[in-house]
C-alpha cells in the first residue's frame, strides 16, 4: 500500500519538475522571439527614417540645383542683352558683363552654402533618428527583460507552491 504512495509521490515530483522545465523553456523561447521581433522592428524603423531623410535631402538638393540653374540662366541672359547692346557702348556692356558675372559668382556661393547646410541638416537628422531608435530599442529590451524576469519569478513561485503541496500530501 505504501509502495503505491511512493510511486504516486515520484510521479508528482517528476511531473512538477517536467512542468517547471517546460515553463522555463517556454519563457526562454518567448524571450528569444521578442528579442528577434525587437531587432526587426528597430531595423524597419531605422530604414524608414533613413528613407524619409534621403527623400527630404533629394528634394532640397533638387530645389537648390533648380535655383542655381535659374540664376545661371538669368546671368547668361543678361550677358546676351549686353552683347546685343554692345554697339551702343562698349564700356557700358563691359561693366554690365562684369556685374553679371559677379552676381553669378555670388549666386554660386549662395548655392554652395545652401547645399552644405542641407547636407549638415540631413546628417544631423540621421544622427538624431539613430539615437532615438537606439533609445527605443534599449527601452523595449529592458521591458522584455523585466517581463521575462517576472514570468520566471511567477513560474518559480508556482513550481515551489506545487512542490510544497505535493510534499504536504505525503506528510501524514
């Protein structure tokens, strides 16, 4: 009769250990899946931010180049007008041509400054986006680790309670 109780006790202990081991593996698998999901989400967000910043940089560059082309066309038009009016006064044309070329140089410098500023802005925004993504990833990783720890503690408490109950059944 007592031999049967011993077998039942062994089976309960074995079952509790198996349940605890399954819970542990389940928590570890969940943690790994969440880590992978976190890494994938962070990479997607980083890629979207980079694409948005690249598009803004491209649009800014297009606008700057368009403005530069307009200014160059204006300078060329002015030079052509001056050449046309050359018969009226060579000195006047010469001064106007010099003035037009000076304006072209100023426009080119302004365009170069705008391009440099746009590049710096894009670079700063990429760095900010990268920093934000790193912070979000760290926060999410901490949350997953905290949740995993809570699940592990709950599992350990449940296994301990189950073992205490099993021991209590066999202590007459």
